[in-house]
């Protein structure tokens, strides 16, 4: 999926409706996205989740809550398409450094390679966006920030981390985005190992951010999921379970 500069910039340049501001953190507030498994209806997104489009000219990936294995999961079907779901939050990674989720990839996307812009697709991505101000960005990224603000009236995420399923690279690999240093992809699933089965993932988001960007992270402002096959023109089906932020274990 060929992202245009950042998630926020693609949203703005595509003319999509802006997302509401991330909620203010309150003592005792649950930072977690509404669980897919807690859905009371299969016909609507769980509370707080919202669709986002990458560009008006791209076909949307289909997302549908489905009964699966005794619970409810979000099924994503990408057919030469790219779009996602997003949940706004506010999370201090010093308090909740761990991110956990479940996902299931039914097959790889033939020819996908996230190191190459023209075939940058993945059957499953978990996306984390971070707060931050313009003055903290390098000069080249400030231009992108100003462009998005002028066009859409909204501020870009300061940084974005994506946990992706990749065809070849080993788990833990960090892939820089081809257009911006403010998006880094980390391989969480690779090749056919685990394809067709539910996998439980637990990552140290605090450590991964430091490794990817060489600095301490600001607050998380949103998390999302995505399946995309627009660059290869392929088909991908993936299932996503609940996403949670957790405190570090003693």
C-alpha cells in the first residue's frame, strides 16, 4: 500500500472528513480501543472505531464484524484496495508500554514487498500514531506538516509505527517508508509461518519506538488496522481480534 507521506496527509489530501481530536487522558481511563469481541451488533462498527480512506481514487477494503471461533472478530477483505479502521485514544507509553493483539492472515499477497514502493502491500497491519508538534520535526517534514494543515486544517501525526505481515523479512525488521522518515514499519509476522492460524502478538511499543526513531515517544493518539493490496492488485483476507495496551509485567 503506497502511503502518501503519512496517514494524516493522505487523509487530508484525499479530502476526507477529519477525525475528531484524541480524547483527553483522565486518571483511571481505559486507553484501550473498544474490543471487537464486545460488539453487540454485526451491522455497525464498535463504539469509537471509524473508517478512514487513503485516497478518493483508491478502492476501499471491506471490513465486517463476523462470528469467529466462539467470539467476534473484524474481517478485512482487500481486493486491489486500501483503507483502514481507526480508534482515537490517548496513551502514555511510560505507563502502558506493551501492545497486544490477535490476528489471522489467510494467505500472503503474491509479489508484495514492503521495501519497494510499487508493491508495498500487506494482508494485515496494526498502526499506531503519535502526538507531537511541528517544531519537533525535521525541516523537510515541516513542509509536509504545513501543506496538510493548509489544505485540511488538521495537524499530522508526529510519527507512525506500523506492525505488518511481510512476505520475506525476518520478524523485528524495521522498514523505513520510502517518502518520509516519520513512518516506520516493523515486521511482526513473516512468510507462511502462522498463515491460516490465529496468532497472539505482544510487542514492547515503547522500546520499538525508541529503536525506530531514536528518541522517547510522545503520547499515542490513535491506533488502527488495515489490509491493503492496491499496489499488487491482489486479494487478501485477514481477521483482527482485540487490541490492548498493557502495563509492563513485574
